[in-house]
C-alpha cells in the first residue's frame, strides 16, 4: 500500500515518461533481435552457396557458429517475445492508470495499482516457455539427424566422400 501512496503523489508526466522510455527500449530490443536473426540467416546462406570462398579460410567453423547462433535465437525467440509482451502490458496498464488518475476514484486507483503490481509475477512462467522452446528446437534437430542416419551405410559413405571432394574444389 505504501507504493500506492507514493505513486499517487508522483506527477503523471514523470511516470508516463519513464514508461515511454521502457517501451521504446523494448521496441529497440525486438528490432535488434530480428535484425540479428536476418544477418545470421544471410551469413548462413552466403557460406552455404558461395563456392568461391576456400574452405581453408575457416568457413566450416564460421558456418557452425552461424548455425548455433540461429538455433539459439530460435530457442530464445518465444521467451523473448513473451517477456516483452508481459512487460509491455504491465507498463501499458500502469501508464493508463497514472494518466487517468484524476478521473477515477482513489479506491479504484489503488486497486488498479495493486493489480498492476502483481502483473510482473506472470513472468515466473517464462522459464517453462524457454524449456518448451528448447525441447521443440531439439526435437526438430533430432528429427533431421535421424533422417540423415536412416539412410543406408553405402549411401552415407558416398555422400561423405562427395562432400569432402566438393569441399576441396
């Protein structure tokens, strides 16, 4: 309740200003995250399809790193978006309450502030979302691996040596 009293004395412009800064930082973070994913996808495409680059220049290690970056980004994307959505809803509710605090009764104001205080606690479910995302990405990787391993041994051997020969061209 002391938070409600302190908040009720704060001018709405200060509260709205800090909330606007937080929301703009979240938007910048989402844009940065999406740009990083696109850059890594472009790098992966260039490394896979550019045969002019010699494999002795560390292309294999770069390709591995880019693939790991993409896999990690895919795992974290749902977690990241839900976290930003939760924070956005929390800040939006707080901003709306503070913006209209003169128009609503003080008891409703305190009730809405108390409600908004408990909203960030929903972020405690986000580790479960991260676990789910990791399982989904791991399942996809295991399916691709199993698909490659289900081929007959002579075909695998032939593909392996063809890849080695291709890499030395």
